[in-house]
C-alpha cells in the first residue's frame, strides 16, 4: 500500500467512477483519495463527514453541494469537479465567493445525449414501448390499418428550445429525417443555426407551430417550470413533447393533465423531478408517456471520457494550474 505523504491533498469522491478517473488520480500522486464506495448516492450524513478537511471534491448531479457542505469541508477546499455538464446542484454564488474553482464536463457528452434524445423522440412518436409490450403480452393478433399508428418526422416542423451544443447536435440528426422546418428559441439568435437552417422564433411561436417540441435548455430561474399548463395549451393536439435537459423545466402535474386529457399526443422524458421518479407516479400510468432513467450520456466511451476530464479538472484545481473545462461564469 502506497504511503500517504503529509503534502498530499485530501480528495473526496461521492461515488465510484469509471476506471479512467481512478487511474489518473493514482498516477498523479498528489492526492489522498477517499470515496463513497458505491454506485448509489452518498447519504447526506456521509457526504458531510467525507468532505471534512477536503482540498477537492468530485461530485455528481445527485449531490447537493450547498453552504452546509462547503462549511463542512472547511477552508482547505480548493476545487469541486462535477461529472456533469449541468451545475444547478451546486451553490455557485457561495462557491465563487469563497474562491473555489469548479470543473465540469461539457462537449464530451454532446453526441451521446443528442443521439439518446432522437432515440427517445422516435420511440415516443412511433409508440415503440407500446409495441414491445403488445408483442410480449399477446396483444399482437393481426395487421390492422390504424393499430399503433404514431407520428413521423418527414415533412414535419421541429422546435428545439435551447440551441446550444446539445440542441444543435439534436437538430443536426433530425434534419436527416426529412424535417421540413427547424425552429429554435432562446435568449439570442445563434450564428451556428444556419448549419441546420434554423429559424429563430419566439417561444410562443415555436410551441404553437411545432409537431415535435424538444427541450434542450439549461435550468435557470427563467426556465424553471417553464413547460406548464399555459405552455402545453399552446401546443398542437398531435404534437410530441420531449425533454432531455432538466426535470425541473417541466411542471409534471401540468404535463400529466395535458397527456391524460389529449391536449398533446405524447411525451418522452429522460429527466424528471425527482430522480428516480417514484414507481407510483401518475406519469407512469400513461401509455403515451415514455420515461427513461436519465441515460442521456450513457455510452461506455462517453462516460469514460467524462471521468477522465473530471479527474483532469480536479488535478488542475488542486495544483493551481489550468483546468481543461473550468466553469468561470
């Protein structure tokens, strides 16, 4: 067993990480790593105990890094490295105030999340989970003209809310399906929208004119609960709603009402509030709602690259050098 130098810095990992991260941290020989050795989230009490005296913390979206955690860590804390592109689980204002650096993992999960979003859209629109269930339970009897009919992308209008890295990746892939119009909304028009012939429109226009509404925006005070009763009431009755951004962007009670009343045709969600969604949640009783367990970035290669970037961010923060992906705003 390697001896721990008094000069080594304490690092707490809130979860088991892919081997790529463990290898990098071991080879660096600058940190004494302790971790919550589980694939399940660290209990709050163990998190507060584990970060005590830490110079660095590696966390996930499920770990709430608030003032209590920062106080528990104490003045040694130099860097927090999150294995995610999102950072709404961290008290950023307080973290900045204390001069703690933050690393995150953008870009590397763009392709995987865009692919999953398109897969979720297709599965929802073409009712794939229903079809699989019918095959398994004996509901498949004979060919019927309108049985399990859904909605196609060819000639459709798709609206993407938030044409950032992932939103653009989604749009690129959807264009290949013969989409007629690609609308997008956000704070400002994006120069890169020209690549997908994107039309910058107001949110109301996007919601009203789109056959498929895809949410790919960041969670901010402005987008919290944005997809509510008023939002769904503006959508076409034949429209499909897909969210792969953050669960809190959607008012799930209003979504349930929109789906159960026929206000919209169907919804596909890779994110929910809370996560995991309770098995008795009303949304799970609906045939026209496909819910996935937040697997947008779940490819072996993507998770490996994310882990490596997360480790490099941590080491840069510990050593006072450049971090490959530092959150600066």
